[in-house]
C-alpha cells in the first residue's frame, strides 16, 4: 500500500511537471504567432487525436453526451482559461503567470456556494484574503509594466474555477476518455473563433498567418505533453488518491522557475517569490482543512482527467 502511494505521488509529480514543460514550449512561440491561434491549433490537434482514440476504444456511441449544454459550458470555460493563460505566458515570466493561476482553488471554493449550493467553509474566508495578499505582491511590478494584461492569469484562474465546478456537476456523465474528448472538442470551436476575431481586429500581436512548420510541431508537442501529463496524474490519483496528490501540483512552480531561468533567463524577484509562497500556502491551507467527505467526492471525480493546460488539479480534482 505504501509503495503504491509513493509511486502514485511520483507519477503525479511527473505529470504536473510535464504541464509546466508544455507551458514553457508555449512561451517559446511568443512573438512568432498569435497566442489565440496557438491555443486553437494546440486544441485542434489534441481534439482530433483524442477523438480517434475514443472512437477506437469505445465506438461511436461514446460521442453522445448525456447533458450537452453542460459539456458546452465545460468547453467554454476551458477555452477561456486557456486563452487567458497562453496570452499571459506570452507577455509575463512563466513563474509569475503560474503563481497567479494558482489562485484557482480559492475561486473554486467561493463559487461552490452559489453555483453548487455547497456551504462555504470558514477556511475559505480565511484563505481568500491571504491569497489576495500574495496576488498583490505578484502583480505589483507587472501591473505597472503590463497594465490590464497582468490580470490575465487571474482571469484564467477564474475560468478554471468555473470549469472545476462544471466538472463536479458532470461527474459520472461518461468515461474518463469521453469526458476528455467532450471538453477538448467543445473548447476548440471557441478557440478557433477567438483566433479569427483576434485576426479581424487588426491587433498586431493577434494577426494569423500561415504558421512555420516549427510552430505546428511545437503545438503538437504541447498537445502530447498535456495528454501525457493528464494520464500520469490520473494514474497517480488511482494509486494514491486525490487528497494525497493534490498538493503535488505545486511542483509546477519549481519546474516553471527552473525552465524560466534556463530557457528565458527569467529570475523572479523576491516579491514574486513571496507572493507565490503566500498563494500556495493559502491553497495548501484549503486542502488541509477540506472535510473528509469533500475529499471522497474529489476522489470520485478522478475518473475525469481534464484537458487543460490550465487544469492543474489545484483544487484536488486530479488533473
């Protein structure tokens, strides 16, 4: 049992690390192509590959969702989270964008009350202002330099929180693979539409031209690393349980800082590091104070590894 739990933690850590590797690959395309187009191409590739896999393993019947509108909502939230995070990675240090995105557990906890009629625990009201202090520390230098763009990771975290809420509502509506296919396929049209709108807007950084082969290759590589990450996290969760692997998601911060330094010579300042530590501390506090019943619910959701870059299991959701 102990060996299984240890191997599960290692698998989850490898999966979460792979997500940060994908984020770094996305950042290498900054200035070469529209971030909206990058997101659209990455998910188009992923949706096609996952759909072929589902067709082969479960047949045509698996493509019929029980609640189509709920699946559309999941796709729309994933599209919003991805667009905001990819755009943020293009203009911010990887570690800074990652730190702000880690606010999502707070959003999940706050949104669970009005949307799922769950009682908002006292711990949420303690963790929220603590996380806000961390957010202000990370945003401090970025807001002066980037303006409203500095808030993109927060908007990504908000969409991610909504997506987790939708995932909870959709629990049991299909197999793990079919749930991945639904959210990827339904996010893709939103992403393509956003890329088209960005191009038509005339904004210089959003113009879409025929991509170089290396752009296509890197988008495919991001799709592969994301799918591999989701599978590793899923395997880790089945061995160790959601409550055990949930804190492992913060290994992404270490990987993001390392890759940011090695690939882009980015060194976060002390305020950013302190802010990230406070945000992560708030997330860990929420995890430590989560009732066992909620933990069991979270474990039940492990049959639904999601397709996000930005679905990083910060809420103990397992993907």
